[in-house]
C-alpha cells in the first residue's frame, strides 16, 4: 500500500518522495486508487499555506502565491494536458486522427494559451474569494475530489492509445479499490463541507458526463492529455462553486 502511494505521489506531484524503485504495468494499476490520497496531501498543504498567508495579508497576493505553489507541486502536469487538449479539440476540426496527432505535438497554439489563462484566472479569483471569506477549508477537498474524478475515466471509458501509462493503468487497475477510494472521498468531503460538498459533487458529476460524451463522440475514448484536462476543469469548477456557495 505504501509503495502504491509513493508511485501515485511521484507521478502526480513534484513533492520530494522516496523512490519506489522500478515500475511495471501492474504497479501503475495498483497505484491508481491512491490518487485521491495524493490529492488530500496536496489539499492539506494548500490549506495550511492559505491560512498562513491569509492572516492580515493581501488577499489577491495570497491567492496568487497559493496558486503558484499549487502549480509547482503538480509540475503543471494537468495544465499541460489541458493545453494539448484545447489545441487538439479546436485544430482537430472534428477528425479523430487529426485530433490525436495534434495532442502529440510539443508546441502550444493560441487556443492552449487562451484556455490556460482563463482557467488560472478563474482559479485565482475563486481562491481569493475563499481566503477573503475565511473559508479555505474547501482547498483541502478540491484537489482530492479532482483526483477521485480522475479515476472515473479509467473505470468507465476506453483508453484510445495502445501503449503508455494510461493503457497500463486501465489494464491493471483494481476496480473495487478505485470505487472505494471514490466513495471515501465523497463521504469525507460531505462530512467536512456539508451541503457545499453536494453542490461541488453534482457539478463535478455533470462535468464528467459532458466530458465523457465529448470523448466518446470525437475519439471513442480518452487519452492522458484529456484526463489531465478533466482534472483541471474539475478543480476550476469546484473552486468556483465553493466560492459561490460557501
């Protein structure tokens, strides 16, 4: 279990975690249910930082610093997926093979830049609102819920590329453990945030259904980039809902 947490943590973050050693396909699948736990660690660190910076300081500057640390801790992994997906979805012109090809290109086009700016702007504004209201506890659960959401594609949606970490994760994922992890995340957020957790969960569920419909319609499944995009969109939506409802 500890090794699975380390594998998930080193994949999803830049935190200085011990090296779990050589990896195999089954290791990747077994580590996936630990994704929400990694999100919880990120959330606790962000919450602590927000509490520390929010005591008498500038709300806007505090929010910018929290967001900067957030991006650093994740290595912009999912932001990269969001950028690639944005370029591919527009530039793909509805064609599956063209869309997949654009996702593999290393450069970013104007659509990627626009989407990244809008997402980061919405995150910053929502974080500032939460800090200003003294309601930073939701920062614990936003990254946690987003990484629980990350399990849903692996559980419900085909992976379109024949090789890679995503294909290995789908092939070796322990589905029962993944569903338990999702359930515990939902229960924990509900006990802590109350009604706000229901609103965030409902918004996230609708987002996932729309995302999955788009993936199946265009690609017949999902890729690692589009899974990363789902995480970023889920975090942004959850922050906005929390800022408006709490």
